[in-house]
């Protein structure tokens, strides 16, 4: 239903994150299972940091998909909260979706979900805020 | 002041995270700068997900260092909030410290900080909660 | 569409919170505007703490409405994150809804929204986790 | 050690919050125990919303005490996370302290703690971010 597009962040590539060209307002990524993403070698469960990185990525992409977003703007993650609902299933691909549900002049509000089969049976959920700014007045706050 | 010790998580190794044997109750990690950890190739700034993964790692280690923690217990990240204060400095090593400031029968409360030179000038801060449980009654919730 | 029911918490009564008997899985409260709930006397805008208290209340009620919830269980708020999207409108009633989207043996995960006219135009949103336990083994963690 | 000063918010007055003129950079409030603040009439434990309102208040005051804060600026709570560590003790006064540990051009970062006897034995802890702006360009986001 969605077609893979190029991923540009070096760390996103190292994680193997694939961005999909989702026709809805939601951003959609997939993370194929790989040994170097494992947090617990006994169980083979993905590291929480992988899930968080993918949720952070998807959240940023959701802001860029919002109709009110000006492509000249700078954007920086201000804060992110992740709730870990259940362990990721070993050897299963992780799907991550996010939507920007509100954008003001300075702040974008985003929620995300990571899952295998259905967003209604999540591995993790997230909420985050992103600072927006002009390139001539770069933000001090932010992670990128 | 602190001596590097072996890192066991495959994803931690892929990120190049080094665990230090800190004599204080705080857990201490370092993340040497590397190209595959970059979020923005133009600026060379680390990906937010790297910082989050390191804060999550350090937070878990802080729980294991707490005197009330029973080594037979299972532990799982329940939730984590990251505040991104300023971009990481390109080419600089990231230092991450965490402390478990309260542990109850079921939950451990942890705060963390990521920085270059001083914890008083943070790149990011975190708070998180971890579920604790017995091996015979494994948690359903959690990321590991 | 929903019929007011009795509110039992003294602080909920002091705030004037009205619980509605919503036929859906979502809990629904309303907070009629009142002078003693104001945070900024110049603008007449509600205090953020009122919004948070109502979101906390609605979140707890959402857990109690979940089909997996055992009425014999104890419940305690473990943590709550509130995002404030826009100021509440002075003199307008606040509506607060919450849903428990996942429940495990020990933890319930809840999201909430506060608004005037439509949940799609929120004043604030929330996510929270609640600890569940048996009455014979009361939790140490928790706010009630 | 600290002397009570006038409290100006109507809701703060309704809660009975007392602001203290703390000589340190930390803001300090107290909330005397009162029946209308109770969440659970069986136990007499304070409602979580009271603790949150007090932490939100103290956090805002901590921003105003920061040397980099321009008194002409507008301020609005952007988001707040509360961790509830243990129930408040019935009939005991609640003490709430907060410090603004970092301020950038647009955002202030604050942490807070609520306790009875010692900040090292907390009832609840908080982290929050506050948007800063000029009066001529008021924020859209925010709770006050």
C-alpha cells in the first residue's frame, strides 16, 4: 500500500529504517529485524533505543507532512515521551507511524505508534513536541 | 576516574556505547562520535535516537546499581521522557549519566543527563520508570 | 447524549467536575467555568492545574471502564504527561475525555484530551500510566 | 527560613497554596492540608491534581526567578510530566520546590519535587517545558 522512499539520515540508514511514501497525513516507517538492533541477546528483543529512534524519525516526518508546515522552517525535537507497552517480537519487522495533530506558530505536536501487525496492538506509543523556527533565527533548543 | 567495562547489548555495541565502572551510585556511559550515528549530515549533529538509546541504557544500569535492586529481578523500561536542550556538538564524545533516585517493590524511578563537558550544561535530560518483577512472573509490559 | 452521574472525590467536587455516564469505552467529564478555577485573573483563563486534575480524573475513570479491569484491584497514577496546546477559552465549559487503550497485568495505559467544542481542536492532551494491584498487596507507588 | 508572600492566582488561592520568598534560585510553595483537596475520602490522601497544580505553579515561579528571564516576556506551560512516587501523607503539609535549570531564547526547562519532610523522599517529581515569547507576539501554545 505504501512504497519505500530513500532514507537520508546516516543513523537512520545504520538502523535500516525504511521510509514509506504514505498517501495519508501519517508518516510511516518500517525497521526490518537485524541482529545489531537487539537489546537482549537471550531473547532477541529489539533495543528500546531503536524503537525510540524510529518513533523520533517518524514524528519529524509527520511534521514535514503537515499542510501548515513551511519547508523553509527549521525543526528540532524539543521533547519526546515513549511508553513501552510490550516487547517487540524477535525477527518481526517493526512498523512505526506518526501524525502531527496540531501545529502552532512555534510548536508542532505529534503522536506516534510502533507495532507489528496492527496499530491497535502497539509495542510502544509516543508523544512529542517539536520547535519550529526560521533559518535566519535558528533555535537554541533541539536535537538536530 | 572511571574504567571502561564490557558492553553486552548488540545494539549498544553497534552504537559504540562504552560502560564505565563508576564508583558512585550513578551509572556512566560514553558514546564516541561516529559517522553512522549522525542525524543531520549537513551539521554532523548526532541523531536524537542515539542520545535516547544511551539514556535508556544508562537508566537501566542505574537501576542495577541501586542497593535495593535484587539481581534475580526482571526489569523493563515502562516509559521514558527525553528533553532535548541543545544539539550535541559534532565530533565530541557524548557522556551519559543516570541515577535511580527511588525504588519501590514494583517500580524504579530514574533520571539521566547527556552532556559533553559538564552535567550542568546538558545536551539532553531524561526521566523514566522501570517495571520490576520476578522471573517466575514475567512482566507483560516493557521493552526488553 | 451523556447523563451526569455523582462525583465522589472531595477535590473533584471542589473543582465542580461532573462525571458523565458515557455509553462508549471513553470516560467523559465536564468542568463548568468558575472564578475560583482561574489561573490568570487578567485573561480569565483556567489554571493549568484544573485541566490536569480533570485529565487525571478522567484517566482513572477510563481504566475502571476497561473490560479487563477487576473491580477488586487497587489503582494508582504512576505518571502523567500533559501537553498544553492552547489556552482554555474563558467562560466556556471544559470537556475532558479519556480512554484506556491497553491494560496489562500490572499497568494500564491511558490517553486523554481536554477541549471545548471538538476533541480535534484540543486545549490539552495527556498520556498516563496507572499501576494496578491487589488489595492484599497494596502498591507503594502511586498518588491515591 | 522562607517567608510567605502574596499568592495571586484565584485557583492557587482556592487550593490554599502559599508562595515562599526563598532566597535560593529554587521556587518554594507549601500547600496546607485541607479536606477539599482530598482525592480519596477513605484514606484522606490528597488528589493528584492538587500536587500537579502546585508543581505547575512552582515551575512557573522558578522560571521567573531565573536571572536570564526578562520580566517583559510572556510565559506558558508547554508540557509537564509528573511522576507519582508515593501517596501524600494525610493531614501533612505538602512542600513543593522547583528550579529552572536551563533557559534558551524560546524555552525554559524546569524540574520540580513535592515532599513532606525532605526532597530526597519525594511524593512526586516533575519535569516541564515553558514557552517564552514577547508580549507583541503572544504564543498560541500554552496554558496561561
